[in-house]
C-alpha cells in the first residue's frame, strides 16, 4: 500500500519531497501530497519509507489502505 500524507497535519516543511526515490511527493496548496500511483513504499530503495523517517510530525505519513500493497521486483 502506498503512503499518504494527512493534509491537516502537514506543516509544509518539505523534508519529505527531495528524499522520495520515485518523485511521488509534490506540493499542493501549501501541503504535500503523495501520488499513490508512484509510491512504492521505498521498497527496493530504503529499509523504511523516507517520508515517514523524516517527517517531523508523528503519524502524518501513513499507509493508504485504499490502495493495494506493493511488492518488490524480483
């Protein structure tokens, strides 16, 4: 499942955007959004999702359960 950013909690700090290996994070209306079609949960790049690792506000980058779980390529 890709991640999503809870807009009401996003401070707009932009810490997550440059760390996304899939360029899935972009600014929209002063907060950041994750494109679920591009998000791979950082599988194959990092041990943990970088948006979660760098976000200064706990539980702002969360799993979007409305999308299927991603699998690493073999």
